[in-house]
C-alpha cells in the first residue's frame, strides 16, 4: 500500500512537471472569417518558429512543401490553421503578435475549429444534433470533418493541450449568420460558460475576444451585425470586442482580404498582450508598395474599352493592374523583362515599368507560375501564341502609321485559299488600295511577310501597314498597290535544322506554296499585273530570311526585294543562291530595287545588316540601307522600314 502511494505521488509529480506554465494556449472558433477566406501570401507562409505552435483539429495530408500533420499534435503554426484548403485567419498574426510582445520564454499555441456559415447554435451541445440534421449540403462536409460536433472536437483537443500548457484566452469570430438575432449574445455566453465549465477555466483569467465583422466603409454585407458584437460585453462581461475599423476586405464585402486578416489578427494579439500585462509589439509586416499613377497617365490605345488599365505616362512608363484575390505572386513580363506586381491589400495587383521605348510591346502576366494574357488588353499573335500588347505612343513623328482624316482608305481582307502543294486550306490577309473598288485597273503586288512566331495578321494589327500604305498613296509618295500577307509556316517555334541561306528547314514548306498556290490564287482573284516587274517581296526578321530564299531562287518572278531586320546572318555572299551576288551586272539589271534595314539597338545590332550591305556593295551590288535610330527588333523598326521601302516600288 505504501509503495502504491509513493508511485501515485511520482505519477502526479511527473504529470505536473509536463505542463509548462509558460506555454499559453488559445482556443479559436467561429465561422468563415475565423476559418480564413484569403489565400496566404509569401510572408504568411514563412514559419514563425518554435514559439508559435498549432494543434490541428483535423488530419492534414502531405503537400509538396510540408509533411503530413496529425490531429492533436503540436506543429509550428504555418497556414492554413483551420483545415486543408482553408485560408489565412486572424489567428495567424495573432500568434505572431504575441511572440513579438511577450518574453522569449513564453510559447503560444492555438487550437482552431471553424466552419463557414455556421450558426452559433452549432457550438451549443444541446443544439448541435438538430442543427447538423438541418445543415445545408455545402456545410455537411465541413461538419463531418469534426465528426458532426465542432464543440466536442474543440474541447477534446483543449483538454489534451492542457497537459502541455495553460489556456489563456478564447478567440471568436462569429455573428454574420446570426445578424439581427436578439438571442445571439446570450448563446455566445452559453458557449463561453460551457467551455469554462468543461475545461475548468476561471472566467476572470480567460477572456473571450470577439472580432468584429467586415465593414467595407459601411457597405459590408453583414454590417447590421456590428452593433450586436459591439454590445456583447453588456451580456458577457469578460468579453472584449476587437475592432475591425479600416480592416481591408475582399470584393465580396463579407470576408477580409489577406491584409485585413493580418491587421485584425494583430489587434487580437495586442488586446491579449495588454490583458496579460505586456506592452504590445507588432511583428514586421510587408506592407503593399503603393504605386502612384500620375495624373497625366492615359489609357493605352491597346486597352480594351471599359478598362482603366493598362495606362501609359508621359515618360513612357506602363501601369498594369489586375484583380487576383487568390493569387500569391503576380508578375508582368514585357519582352523578357519581368516586374513583380504589388498587392494593394484589396485583391488587386499593380506594377509600373521602367520607361519603355515608343512602339509596340508584347507582354504576358503570370500568376503563381502560369502565363496568361491580361484580360484588359487586346490580343496579338506573337511569341508563337496569342499575347497581350501595349503601344507606347510616339509624337507627331508617328503620324505616318496612324489613320488620317481627309484621305481615302483602303481595305484589309481576310481570305482563305486551298494550297495543292500542302493539301490544306490556308489563310492570308490582302490589302487593296482605296481606288481598287472604283474601276478595272490592275495593280502591282507586294508580298509582305512577318517574323518568327507571328502570323499573317501581324503587319495589319501590330504594324499598322494599311495606314502606312494609305498615307503614302494619298501623299503621292507611293503608287497604289496590293499587299498580300501570309503565315509563312513560321507561327510555330523555331525547330532547328539546316537554315543556311537557300537551304532552309524552318518555314521552307511555304516556298512551294508561295510559288505554286498563293501567287496564282492572287492573280486569279484580284486585278493584278502578273509580270515580274510588278511583283515585289519583303519580310521582317525570319520573313526577311524567307524573302531572300524565295526571291533569289525565283528571280524570274520578282523584281523588287526588301528586308527589315532580316535574319540574313551566316550569308556567304560569294556562294549563296548559286553565286548570284558574284554576277552584279545581272543582279542589278533584274532587281529594280534592293533594300535592307535594321534598328541600332539590341538584337538588330547583332544581325550586322549594315555590314552585309557594305559587303554586297563591295561586290558591285546596288543595295540600299536604312537605319532606324534607337529601336531594336520590334514593330516600330519595321514600320519605319516599310515607310522607307514602299515609295521606291514599281516606279521604274
């Protein structure tokens, strides 16, 4: 008997020593705003360390970044704290605030049970069975996660936690579902009294901290609940109301956004710290970088009407905004330069670029690693896919590619034709001058090709070819002509192979189509002059490469040749195209005008177009060179090139 008594004393001593009086535990319960409706962002997912722990109320499966976690065990408090697939909660930054405010020897633990939309009756033991039976279908799975008794799950885990530490407070965020219910405050008191009784808590030591609802500047969906929460201490004297004034919210005006949960959580923590006798200290929070849009910024011409962004300021900086309340990381990528978009705390992300050179720029947005097109911009085919685009405008010097009043305007037609060479239907765009509709006159034809990864719409959409042509024809600088634009089989990514001049693999399926199908179709269906003296070809980038291959292997069909930033690198001018450039007199006699141009920056500089032209001139070739100052491998370069090239066509 004596030995048994000693053993019991030892067991009691061991049990007592296992409880850490410096481990402060808090119970968290409520509905969707305690459950968490905002996706955690990068700063929320950083582990707070071993001083802020969490006991899951359900089992968590393993994820790519975290191992499986079991109900009833302690872990570092990394969201989501309620259940898998829930969001950021006030408890996340409540615990971080206490860690910052309390001495280092004190640990914080939370137990979290919440169900979106649950009535306060769902936490009253006598009411739970009937409530579960009548619960809506969308709630049943959440209730089942707690074995259809969320109160019992909370108490069961709290009793287990009491073996490790001391319960110091109860956090509640509930009330929206009970808006206007005069019995709500009394039922909250019942829940509180039940917890104190079942867990043997002293009410004077354990407050209930009740967070207020989303206000949304007075437009919150449940704004009528605010008054009843504010008055809760009249019924429950140990209740403290946590203000939600100015806490930001999501677009539904019912749930807080991530910044709002952080702010509310810090306020819970500050209230508890004061009650415990400590001066509150806030943890570091990365605040959204506010992007100021200057008053002189204007909506970009490529923005879809009805949208406020993208915008451009007078310095050429572009401003982007997108609503993505569930996103963690959003990036805008402009021609390979990436800008992190900054959250504004209200579900929106914004970015401002460095000054961009005038002209057209492709861009994409990226959310959580997935590229997509900004829904606020017009789409353009480029980079081997549909892309967003933004125009950074020039001044009046760009009027040559803008539509002008008081002149006649041509048409850009969309045509389909069947190519016997490839046994397929194909698509092309055809520009006809304004006077084409008024008579029976025949016209010369320019075949105009786009670059790698673009398509037959590029010259009319990105290049504004039709406006350039209209303006040049109206001013008398260019003769009226038909312009034909085809895909050229270079929409797909570059596929390698032998791509020396004249031996091309990439896009060479278009060559036989051009000669055997496209030219005959155009000559049969449009009023064209069909001799070589009235047929020209030009192309930008890889379209320039194709132009060399097609024209220089078919000089009986073309007398005019042009390239804009042409991919003519690796050209052996002595051997290419059966040595055509070594026969300068023959070439110059056949080719009425030979034009090459490039920009002065970036990739265009690497193409060394000017050197190629100088080498050709040294061989006696009558080649003409134009340089676009300050531009790179981009549409403004090619608009300028077209403007210089076209006035020289069909005039000999």
